[in-house]
């Protein structure tokens, strides 16, 4: 049978994300696969210049937009904002 489709279906093509930007990430290069054969990429956080390996899924679905350092900062800022709103009577 002259059917080449079967052989191709078992191989998922790798989407090259090098140079693409997701939030504050810039993708530098391919990183070794993570547990469960997750595709991962080495990304650079433009906010602090840190280079971190990020799962491709987290990049493409918008879950990860910067390194963990800022997530923590953001949580603190949100908490401070909330406290100040409560103090001004905006939030009960
Ligand atoms: Zn950062």
C-alpha cells in the first residue's frame, strides 16, 4: 500500500519557538524535555534578565509570562493594594 500518512502521524512536528515572545519571556533555545516528555524552552525574562526553562504549554497558553520572582512581587503588590483599598473604605 502506498500510504505515507501512517508513518508521519506518530511523529509530532516540533514547533520552533526560538526568538518568539510570550509576555515578558523571550525564547532563547530548546531545552531538554521535562518529565512526561513535556517540551521545554530556555527563556529569558526581560524584566530581570534571568534565564529560566519554561514548559511550552505554559508559554503558549499564557500561564507563564515572566519568571517566578515577579509572581511573588505581584502577589505582594496585590496584597498591599487591597490593604490600602480597605483602609480607604473602597473594599469591605
Ligand atoms: Zn524576571
